[in-house]
C-alpha cells in the first residue's frame, strides 16, 4: 500500500503519540497514592496513509477481580463489625468485677450465715446488704446493655445515611459518565469511573451488593442488593433506606423506599444485609438482645424465687414473711396499626411462677371484645424471639395460646403463659385485631429494687410447728414439714387462700372455709391403728379419717384425696392449696399416738425456711430455653450459659474475621496486580517513551532539514 503522508506529518504524529504516552505514564505515577485510582493505558492505531492514528485512553481493569474484591470487602466488614461489638460484651461479661455469679455467691453465703444464727441481727443485716449489692450489679450490667442498644441505633442511622449518600452519589456519577462518554467516545472518563467504583466499594463495605453494566453502552452501572432489591436503576432513579419500627421504638428495622416519591416501601431482612450494617443487626439479634433478655429472665426468676421462699416463712416478729424485692410491672407496646394508641395492657410476673419465666417476648392479639360489667376479651398470645420471629416448641410448631373470657378491667390481672399475668385496663375500648407487644425481660432487670429495709422481716423460720405428744408409745417420728402456701385471705375470695389467718395463727373452727359451724384447719394427727389416722382441728373435731396406709408421707395430702368418714371438706377442696402446709412421718405408730400442728409462735431459733432459702442456690429454677425443651438449670448455670454463649460467638466471629481478612488480602492483591500502579513498570515506560519521543523529534528535525535544503536550492 502506498503511504501518502509526508515525513513531516509522520514525525509530528510520532511526537504527539509519545507525548500522550508520557502524559499517561505521568498521570499514573502522580496518582500512585490516590485511593481507588485505576491505572490507565493509551493505545494507538497506525494510519493507512502513514504515521500514528487517533489514541484511545482506557483504564486497565479486571471486572472479575473487582467484583471479588467487593464481595470479600463485604464479608470482611461484616465480621469486623460483628466481632468488634461482640468482643466488647464478651470482655464485660467475662470480667470478675462485673460477674453477677460472684454477687449471687456472696448473697447466698450471707443467707447461709444468717440461717446458722437466725437470732443475729447483724447477720440478717448482711443479707440485706448483699441483696442491695446483687441488685446493684444486675442494674449496672443491664444499664450497660441498654446503652449499647442506644449506641447501636445511632450507628445504624449513621450508616444508613452513608448508604443513601453513596447511592445518590453513584447515580449522579452515572449521569456524568454518560454525558462525558457521549461527548468523547475515544477517551474513557477514568476519573469519574474511579470515583464511582470507589463509591461502589464503599457501599459494598456497608452492605452486600451486586453490580452489572446497564447494557446501553453509556458506561453506567446498575446496583442492587444481593437479595435482589434495586438501589440504582437504569432510568437514573434510585431507592433509599429508611429506619422504622412496628411497636418497639428502640428495635429498628429497615425499609427500601423510592426517592422519586412513589408510594412503594419494601421491608428488608436486616441480618441478610451483609457488610457493616448486616454485622450490626446480626450482633443485635444474636448477641445483644438475646443476652439482655436472658439476663432479665435470670434476674426476675432469682428475685421472685427468693420472694416466694420468704413469703413461705415466718419473720423475727412472728408474722408471715413478705417480699424482699420489688419487681416492676411492664407496659405492653402498641402496634402502630391499632385502632387506638391510647389503649393499654400492663403485665407483671405471677407470684410463685418464677420457674415458668422465659426470655421470650409475647404478641397479644385481641380476637374478640365483649362489653359488660366487667367487659371480657378473647386473646391469642404468641411467643416471639427478639427479632420478631415465632418461638418454636419441641414439636417445631410456633408456641401460641388462646384465652377466652378474660376480665378486662383495671386492677384485674389474668395469668397467661410464660409466668406472667396481664391487666387489660382499657375495658371495652379494645378492638378485635389490636395487637400489643409484651417484653417481660427486656427492660425490667434494672428496675428491680430491694423493698425490704428491716432485717427482722427476713423470714428464716417455718410458720408451722409440729410436736409429738409426750404420751406417744410408738417409734413414729417427724421427718419433715412443708409449707407451699401462706397466702392470707380470711374471706376466701381468693382461691389461693391458705389456712394462715395473718394474726399469728391458723384458722380455728368457725373461721375456716367451712363456715361458722364448720371445722377448723387441720391441727392434729391421731393414730387409731397401725394403718389408720384421724385429722382433727384445734378443737379436737374430726375432719376426716385415712385408713389402710403405711406410708405417712404428706399426710394431709393423703387425707384430701382418700379421707373418709367423713370425707375431706368440700370447702377445703374448692381452694387451690388449702391448708397450705403438710407433714411427713416415719416409723411404726401405736394407737393413741398423736402429733399437734400449730403456728410456730416463739420459734425465733427456727431456721428451716432460712436453710431452704440458702438451698435455692442449687435448685434448678431457670428455664433453659424458650421452647420448653431441656431441664431447668440453676441460677449460676443460667448466668454461665449467658457468658459462655457470648464467648462462643465472639470466638467464632474472630475465626471468621481472620478468614475474611485473608480472602480480602488475596483479592486485593489480585486486583492491584492488574489495576494498581507499579512504579517500576511506569519508570520503565518513561524511559521507553522518552526514547520514542527523542527518535520522533529527531525524525522531525530531519524532515525540517530536508525541507530547508529544498528551499535553499529553489
């Protein structure tokens, strides 16, 4: 092919080409430390007529390496955030200075000391001191977790603002790239694309995303979540994230909304977000909220168990014991879709039901409301995990319970599942379909207080004293007494009433549930044969006779089920647990042997209830999980489970983080090997481009000399 270009034109294009190559190399070297910079390469084509043709400058990039770096950045950011937050809780719970287990040990040790000498006021005062210390420790740890929730919500909002800003920035850079490429189709807008790619990488560190080319050839990219929801769309619009909640204002959830004002909102699964935001939500749901509720469960179970045991004893003043701790009530949270946001539901722990308390939340749904005096409601209660998912029972089905005809008036509490009872104080104002969220364990632990101020109120003695008659001829002996119920209600309106009258005695004839002419509470056991005994009241009136038994365990319980001639009084059986005490004997009786049951008046040295209180330290009282599977555990085991669970998750996060860091390092090296600036390579290019420039310049000089020679001849 004949080249028609003259030597001068060829030399000039060579100089221009070498200058462009030097500019590209210089641009690469100057940006060697610029974050997100991708090295550029200038390519040329030769002209058919001779010389160098038009140049094209483009970025040197491997899309596969870039996408892998984004994915590994998401993974590393996710585990970094999850580990950072979880390790803080791990250090706090594992610290001996913050250990509730140590506080519980000191408390029970003080109870044991006081039980060994129940008349010592100083020992009793020490129990109250350790009670305050224990509650203070629980409050400090619970307050710490509450502050962590507030910090997390601030971080979530800050990161969501960053995401929205980055999504908007990517959309604007897409528009600028489209304009730039339309105006100059030979040179790639490298600076704009670098800025956009850096924004996409920053976005990938916050959440898991996928990118793809728009397919229109205009240089723009589309961005969507890994779960499929679009963020940056082809028409130039974009979606933004919003933070909302349904009932609990401190438990944030995410929605994706259109920035163009379209009335479309998509709820997102927060723990599937990946990146820093996904790590924050995962930490919240798996560690923070579960630990907070489990600590609340332990605190409520511990204090209610101690209250229950103290109520079953007799204090230093000879009265039935009272509560040591004051447990808070908890207000249910309205869902925003309720008919009225002024209606209220209040809950509290049911007395004596500490072993039924779980760490679950409960959703109360009103199925029907019946006006009347008083109004009644039908409700369905579902157990929920902290993230709002249903708690599954041992069968794999969600745990729910329906109730009908519950009284809906202020002051009336209705027992429900989970060891709690609810007050529907708004009467007939509820509407079918209304929902409330009850959180018994989330915000209550730090509100527990020590209500007892007098050491004399500690009920270390048993309220019942059993004494064998001095005239007994058999070898039957008292083995034990039990007092499961001391509720005082001399009107018997409360079906849980016991035989204790609240005045330092038990019901006498005429004051018991049998009425003015009936028998009194059981006060004597009289053997009439080797296998037969009578139960008498304090006046010696026969209550019932038990025949044909050689087992003298829980003798009053036997009398209630098998007593005859006469039968156990129906008025006694109508109550839940009357008389509220029992005794067990062992040995061979003789006819005429008797045992007297009476209130333990003057029993200041009695420590039976104190010993029972000290033994609670080893009792299996706390539910192991919300599903009901597994055996209950002790207070120390429950706290150990909380600490070990956090520690295990922190250790697992640390291992995952190290693996993610290694993957990111590899993908970054891969990406940098292709797109990063190598100073050695660019220095070699400078030498080569300088040489080509010098040669082209010399050629230009030769052409000029030839032209001058021709001019001189002419």
